[in-house]
C-alpha cells in the first residue's frame, strides 16, 4: 500500500510537493526550488528579468490571490471573526437577532388637565364627568419642532393609578377647579406612510422603506383592509394579538377591565411578514411565498405507509427517519395579491439628537380623545370643550436612550447572546423575567418568584397562617359549601378546625401529587394605590397565553398567588443637643419610608435590622437608635397572613418564610412609628 502524505492524506507521488505555501514569496521560492530539483537541464535562468521568472511570478500571484480569498471566505463565514458588515448582518439574522438601525429616546411626560369642582365645603371634589381619555399616539414636540415624541399608551384621567390632584383656583376658601396630573411614556418617533401595488403575485415580495432610521413597522394592510402581522421568521404562523377587554370579546373577563384593559390571544394567520435590515441600514418588508388558495396547514402523513417504500423497492422499515420530515408546510405565509394597494405605517427617528433636555417638550402637535359627547347636555358641552382645551404637557426629566445604529461589534455580541438564549425560558430567571415583561396593558405583574413543584411543599413549616382574628371571615365563607359526612353535622367549631388545618398544611402535599416536570410561578401585582395584591383571573389568563409560547414542551406552569406579609416599624432615637427633635424625627421617618419602598423589595428578601438602624442613624442629628423593631400587621385592611416575627428574627435579620412571601409596609404614614427619647 502506497505511503500517505501527512498533509493531504493522499498517496505520495514521485515528486515532493510542499502544500504549506500561503503567500506570494513562498509560492515563488517553492516554484523555483521545484524547477531546480526536477527540471535542472530544462531551465536554469532564474534572473529577475528572464521570461521564465515572469511565468513563475504570475503563477505565484494567482496562488496568493486564491489563498487570500479562501482564508477570507472562511473568516467571513464565522460570526466571531467576520468584519464585512453585509456578512455580519446576514449571520446575525441567521442566529435570530435583528440589528437595530436606530434606538429612540424615551421620556416620561407629565400631562395636565383642569376639571371643575363639584360639591360644597369639605365635600368639594373634582367632577369626574370631565376627566379626559387621551388615545395612544399623542405627538409632543419642542418649540423648535426638530424632534417629535409619541406616547406609547393611552391616558385615562379617571384611573386613580399615579394620578395627582391639586387645587388650581379658589373662590375664597371654596375650590372652583382642580389641576389633575398623570404620567405617560413616550418615544422619539415620527410616523411615515408608504404605499405600493404589486402588479402580479410573486413569492417573497419586498417593500423597501427608504429611510435609514426605521424604528418599527406599526401597521401593514391591503386595500381590502386585511391586516398583515410581523413575525420573527416566516415559518411562524402563530402570533399574539390583543383585544379590548369588553363584553363583546369576553363576557367573563370584562369584570376586570379596569385593571386589565386588553386580553392577549394567540391566532394562526397566513398574512405575515418579516423585516430585514440591509447593509446600508435601510429596512425592507418581506412577505410570504404562498397564495390565498394555498393551505398553510400542517401535513400529517399516513403512518401506515411509513417505511414501506415504493413497489418492488427495498423495504426501508428498519431505517431511521427524521421526525421533521413528517411535519411540512406548504407555504411560508401569503404573498401579496396582485393589483391590491398595500399601506405600510412605520416609525422613524431616534438617534443621539433625540435625547432632549428637561422641560423642552411642551408643545402638543396632535392629540385624539376617546370621548362620548352624548354624556353631556347642551349646557355642559361648552364647559367640556373648555377643559378639553386645557391639556398641557411637560417632560420633567431629560429624554435618554437615543443612539445610532448598532456597530459591527454590538451586532456580533448581541447575536451571539441571542443565539445562546434562543428566546426560550429554561432557567428560573428566564421564567421570572418573562412573567415580569408582560406588557402593562395585559395586566401588571409586579413581583414574580419561580420554584420547582414540590421544592417548597416538602420543606415549608407552614409558617404563614391566616390571622386567628380573621378566622370568622373564612368561617362565614365556607359554611355555605363545606360538606361533611352525614355522621358529622357541620358547625362553626369543626369548620374553624378544618380551616385552620387547611391553612397550616396548605403546602403539605403528598409526594405523588407533585409534578417533577412542573414549576410553580408565584405572582403578585399592584392595586390602584400601588399596594401589593393578588392577581385576578384576567391577568392570569394573559400570563398563561404569554408564557405558553416560551416554555419548554415538557414544562408545566402552575400560576399561584404569592404571600404578602404586612409589617410595621417601631423605632426610637436620641437626638444631639442643638437640633430640632421634630425635624430630625421627620427626616428619620422619610428615610425609613424610602428604605421600604416596595419597588426595592421582592420575594424572600430578609429585613436587615442592622442596615435599617444605620439608615436611621445616618440622619443628621441622630445620636443613637436604642430601639428598632418589626411588627406584623394582619388585621382589617391588611393581608390576613400572620407571621411570627420574633421567631423569624436571628442576629438582627428578619428572615422570610419558606413560603414565597414578600414584606410590605402597606400604610407607611401610620405603620412606621418613631419616637424621640
């Protein structure tokens, strides 16, 4: 058997060939040595000006160029080494990341309106009849009109959440009008519209958007009013849509419309498109490849024929088959029909120049109201229009976040990170972040905690109990439906015992009831006063729909309510001489309120008493903090969960229960008590 060459793994010829040459000089020297070795009598003039050297150097030149392009092609095919922007863009979209050609600045805008008063004396309040509802998409700009900002959500002044009310005008001591203030988020963006008609049906047709700073495509419709939906890739046929939470769409969940204005649904559609970023930072819209008559359903094979092969052919039943071969789609969405005009609405803007300063956005360029004028009499309409024209805006904080297109390195790093996550929820943090990222219009999720099913159930000592003072409430509720055997008549005593038994052992499930493939997702939200509360059924339905597209096939998700432990703070301080004791105490109360700001707290966070004492002691004028205690609040308007603070305190740390719970100071003005000794 012939000896193999170590480099090529091929049989060696009678002549020794060097395969390691990569550049011009190496090729040139090797060709000269080759000629001297194997053609010593044929050619021996290796002078720079000889005709033979011309052919040797030309061959070396061709070899050098080919070697360069082979190396460059390999380098440009790898994301970590690619340098050409067109290749980086193609590889990033192959890895599932869509580069940003611009990033809009974000600003929180204060919106004001005047409302008349109603009532007399101490009963004077704002007249709710004149509260306005402003639609999403209000345009605000500065005096120079160079940058426009659009609101990303509707504003309802009748909603108490985040609303601030102050007296604007008085007649003596009687308020005659009030100034109502709310906040709304906005982005630096300007709307553009492009229209195009396709003369014939073509697969994967495109609409090129001329601008190079496209933020988002907001709406695509044909002349018949059919809406096309954006998807991350054309093979995805299930998309999210939202419907207003009205009786027309859902008679069962409409009762929660005040806190959940929209219901999230999944629909299957053939009308879809993807957006593609080009190398010049322009954006294109690409449609599917099918027609209206082509079905987009999944084809299911006849399994009786799998593996049988054709007549007179070899039986292939024993061979392995690729499961994906049994799930094929006919098309990748519908191509644009012929002779129909398409209207594309999209937003442009952003960039560093959109980061405007504080107080610059004061001019309303466009505003639309969601109003029902039939609610007003002819006498009330002029007054309504007066207060409707009183709307004013101002950005109390600078707009931030605007930046130019992603650089090559940013695209590279973001694409690699996106490929690693693959947009799936795998770890606890993935599920937690996904739940918290539910858009607010589907219901706000304020706090989330994830644990495998059974992890807490088998270890929890049942430390969170319903307050004994509230057992009567539970008794009254369950007396109507608790069923007992005929031998034991239901009465108040045994019902109380059953309730207490249930509460103590609420997490003591049997092992066989735990699902090893399920996770428990504990959730809490805010009420209109930004106090922690459990989520209603409408929000949970939206969370269920939203999470279903990100979870693994084998994972089950149990949506559960987290536990709220309402606490109060009781502290005492000594003040240095020369300081006003009342002022020092008020500053201490303010610092404790800031420490227990609910935005800074999450599930299973302990209360560090030493840290809290340092916060109080850090107030100017405080000499010492002799006392700082945490007390449980579980009566009346508080959460019914009772928690033994004393037994949970060790080394000045108040540890939370093993049950997923969160500490909350519900009413800071009365739950935080301080005294000066």
